[in-house]
C-alpha cells in the first residue's frame, strides 16, 4: 500500500504515538492516517472547527478506553 500521509500525521499525532506504543491497530493508520486523512473525524473537526480531539478518540469518532 502506498502511503498518502495525512498532513497531521507527525510526531504530535495521538494516533501515531498510540501506534508506536503498540496500543493501536495498524488498520486505523492504513484506513485514515496513511490514506490522506480521508473520512477522519479528528481531521475534519480540527480543520473545520479548530477542535483538537482527545487522544482516546479514534479517526471514526469512536472512543477507545485503552487510550485514555
């Protein structure tokens, strides 16, 4: 899979940190972060509303209690 990284996927990304720590399944990155952020609720809210989602909110908007 060729990566089309979301512009917000960097060292400050909660999703990257969680994945690097082994707390987040690779599917989240493949489907959202490495897909240009397409369909990502976190990205949409940040760019549209300036709202930074808590680290435990997944790209589809659901909450992962393990990331709290």
